[in-house]
């Protein structure tokens, strides 16, 4: 009984690993985009202040 449950659990984990990696990498890329966007906004704010 335990062996069947263990095998099913191991198969489930193996199936989940690629999705977890994909989600983690996607989240890192998304966070980098947010940082780049904030930097661009700060640059625009500085340029607008300098013009005034």
C-alpha cells in the first residue's frame, strides 16, 4: 500500500518540477522588468525636473 502511494507521489513531484522552475524563472524576469520600469520612470522624473 505504502509503495503505491510513494510511487504516485514521486511521479507527481517529477511532473511538477518543470512547472515550478518555469514559474520561478518567469517571476524573476517579471521582477527585473518592474525594476527596469522603475529606473526608466526615475530617469524621466529627473529629466522633467531639470527642464523646469
